[in-house]
């Protein structure tokens, strides 16, 4: 439950910050985060496939 409270608090802080930032900065930051998450997901998928095929 404490985790949810902290997550909602951080979400509120981030959304408040984005509301005051210029649109171009928000879009650029969102794009960087999306690319970072996509690279992370691909690395994890590759690691899991390699780990299961080695067994």
C-alpha cells in the first residue's frame, strides 16, 4: 500500500513538472524514455530467449 502512495505522489510531481515545461521538451523527453524502454525490453527478451535455449 505504501508503494502505491509513493507511486501516486511521484506521478503527481512528474505530471506537474510536465505541465510547466514547454511542449517540445516534453515530447523530446517522452521520446527518449520510450526509446530507452524499448531497448530495455529488447535486451530482456533476447536474454530470456538465450537463457531458455541454453537449457
